[in-house]
């Protein structure tokens, strides 16, 4: 099956994202209460995400952009756009 072309917005998504646990390591292990408040979910939901290392994809992407990898990606894209 041929690979389909990525749309403009899909091309801006990272091609690979570390696991949720690794992203949380990079952020200094914020407490579940803080993560729950950030994503407007219950603390029990966040604890389940942490236990299974399997948050919704939108949460995984949002968390990625807060990490050093996400900030680095944004910085590189901004530099490339300025050229």
C-alpha cells in the first residue's frame, strides 16, 4: 500500500514522540494534580495515564511541546523560517 502524502498540519507534528513517562521525566515529574488541572481532567484520569503510560494522543503531543525537545523543535523551525 503506497504511503499517503502528509497534510500541511500533519507535517508540523513531530514524526516521533517519546513515551509519556519520558516526557514527564523531562518536565521534572509534575504532580498528577498539576497535570489534571492543566488538561482539565480528574487526578484519577492522570494517574491512569501515568500507570499505563498511555495518555490520549492530544495530551502526548501537548506535553511534548512543553519539554526541551518540543522547545528545541520550535526554535529550529523558527530559525529555518527566518532564513
